[in-house]
C-alpha cells in the first residue's frame, strides 16, 4: 500500500496499479530491464496488474517469474473492457498507467492516472483523462516510489 497526502487534494490510499503493456510498459513488445526492476520493487508495495491485448504475443514471457497479475483482453472494445476491470476493483485505490486510446476510460476512472509519452506516442483523448504526463515509464513508476515527486507535481 502507498499512502500519500497531497496538499489541497487529500489522501491517496493506493493498493493496486494497472498498466497497459504496449506503448506504456514496453515498446514494440520489448520492456527495458530497468522497467522490470522497478515493477518488482513496486510489487512489494502494490498489487501490480498488466492489462493487455498482447499485440506482440510476448506478455507471458515478459512477466514470467514476476509478482504481477496478467490480464488479457478478450473483446473488440478494449476501452470498455479496461474500464470494467478497473470498476470491478476499488478504483479509489488504483493508479493506472496508459498511453493509447483504449486506455482513456481506465485513466478517467482511476484515483490517480499517469500517461506515458514514449516512442508509440499517446492518444489526446487519454491525455485529457490523465492526472500526470511522464516522458518515460520509469519516471512514472518512480513517482510512486519517491512520493515527494508525486506531491510536488499534484499539490494545489
């Protein structure tokens, strides 16, 4: 659990993190070793969930032997399916990471949402639903691991 008091915004009691895979955690199906290490550290504090359509077919291999939950999308409407997954959990205790159009509903629903701008780019619709924009996934994860960065970014 990560508990953060953000001046002017209140308490954030985060219990779970939900990540999009391609474009967010990985680029072209490849995840950096530094990202993997940060996810392992984060998984000691939060339940880490990876939601993916598995475009590149590498999800199971990427997260083998890691303490994460892998959730594969089944429907043609990934946006709605991701929102439904967040809604089945307590979205008041969730931080969500994404970049693509199909992340926009998930980012809107989560208590804290972080959008990642990497090589794949990002959806403007998703950007409008995010609390924070980061240039790299490692920067986004580090916001949670270094709470004062998050406080400095979100305080009123």
